[in-house]
C-alpha cells in the first residue's frame, strides 16, 4: 500500500494499516532519534514512542495526498528531540548530570576503535544534513534493503524520480562525508 492508502485506511479505523505504517517508519524514526541524541538508547526510545503517539493523535487531520509521511513523522521527532534537549538543559542547571553522549573510546581501546567511532559520528552528521527525501531514500535502499520500486511507492514518485533522488543523495553524501572526514594533518 502507498502511504496515502495507509493514511486513508487509518483514518477509517483500520488498525492493521496503522501497524503497517508503524513498521514502515519505525526504523527511520528510531535512527533519527538515536543519532540526534548521541546514542542514548532510553531517550531515543522515549522520542520514538512519543513521536508515534503524537502521530496517532494527529493523523485524523493529516491530508493523505499532502507531503511525505516520512517527513511528517521526522518533523514530529525533531520536536520531540528538541523537548528532550530543553528538559536536559533545565535539569543540568538544577543538578549537573552526566551528559546524554555515550563514553568516547579511549586510547586504550586502540586506534581502530577511535577511527570507527569517528566514522560513525561523521556518517550520522552527514545523514542528518541531507534533505528528508534523500535521507529516507538512502536509509531505505541501504539499511532496509528496499528496491527502487518499493521506495518509489513510499515516496509517491516514479522509479526514475527515485533513481534521481538516490543519485543526488549519494553525491551529496559523498561530498559532505569527504568534507567531514578528518585529514591526516589535523
């Protein structure tokens, strides 16, 4: 089913359509929340849950033929992440707590661990900098292993248009990643 068909079915009370929408977008929302919250799993779980809860509450007013459902959900997630950061800021002024960031690898972990952590952080930053449709297309293609046809259905575009989005997304990722990668002189 397309996203528009799922939205129509959900608005008509079809719980299986709601489950299908949840299964379709859970990985993207989770990855976004986890990357924005520096790998803090409990906070990312909360953001993901709150995002889908807010979506269920607002879905009656959503226009099925409107924009991207994935973009809409990530917009909700963005607001939920901002809420977490605001709460964290208020809590830190009251009592200094440990930050959300996971501990960084140390020199004792070895150069490979340090390089791997650096690379993961660079990939997260670059993916977050991409446009929603580009980020979703790359995630669906390379992380969820979807075909171009399946991505086209989700984005409500032709396969040729999705191929163009993937082409632009790969190039944008490559350029941004090359800029973000530290050089040997740094």
